C-alpha cells in the first residue's frame, strides 16, 4: 500500500488538472480552467465523486475538489482526465487555508459531502460547518452563492441547523431524509464512497442548502455556541 501511494503521489505531479499548494491563484482561476465560467468547490472531496459528477452534469461550469490527501485526489483526478472533463480540477491543500487561493466572490457555490462529523465536543471547531469555517467561506463566496451539506450524520446535520439559526444564515432547502423523496435532482443522486459505507448507520441522508449573512458574529457568539453544545451533551 505504501508503494502504491508513492506511485500515485509521483503521478499526481504530472496531472494537468491538479495543483498542490499553488501560489498566485486568487483571481486567476480562469487561466487554470481556460474559461470564465463560475467555480464550485467540493471541500474535503476525498476521491472527488461530487466534483467529477457535477462536472459531467454541468459542462458550462467549473468544479474544483479540495483535499489534503493526495492519494485520494489521485482517484478523482485520474477519472476526470480519462473522461475528458476539462471543467474539473483538484486543489491539494488544507481547508482552513482556503482563503489563500481565491479572490473575494470568486467561488459561486460550495459542496461539503460526507465530511468527518468530528463527533467529540472538543473537536467541534473542526466541523466544516462551524462558524470559524463559515467566516472563511464568506471571504471567497459570491454574494448569491450557496453552501450545500450532504451527510449521513444526524449529529452534524443538527449541529449545522443550530449554527444556521444562531448566526443568521438562511436555509433554502432542508431535506431530513433524502432517499424518502419520490424524486431527487440529478446533483443529489451523485453518491460518494463514504455514502455507500453508511458509517453513521443512520439509514438516512440529510441535505441542507443555505446562504450566509453579510456579517457572521465573532468570539462571543462562538462561546455561546460552545456552551449550548456542552449543555446539550450533559442533558
């Protein structure tokens, strides 16, 4: 397995659709994609199933999977290349460094698909819908942009709804049990590797599409959020 990873890491450097910790990218993604189409991010993309799937569905838009694990990115990048998806790329970096790579408003939409729910209270700040991450997204997201969360974790789903309510975000779509619907949009039919594993064993998929307010309150509100989480845990 270690040898396989080394081979993939070496090959990743030759992929035209992958950038690893690049510099000078804010405002210049049109050079990478060779067009001025809107950009959608898949954060913590893993093998990039959503970046690739959305790229196939919407050829007039650009999609960028973002993850730190090069071994996983290799899978999605290879598939995109093999399928001739010039509107799909991958960025290898940490999510909390995301503002280093985009100009204000340069990202149209964000997808967060089956992220680690970080269930321990001590790791709540690592949840990708925690307000500290929302403040980062706000710096790069277009004013009319959306954040999409798809998860099998009821804890992350309810946490996200709590954050949305406390911080003045706006919910545009809220589906508690996606597969109970008689019909689903093509985008919501895309499945990730982790979705198939059903790690949460909740037997349901949750989906929320929401937008951010002009201002996301800071430290004092974050303290109130943490206290509320602690209170809920002790109940």
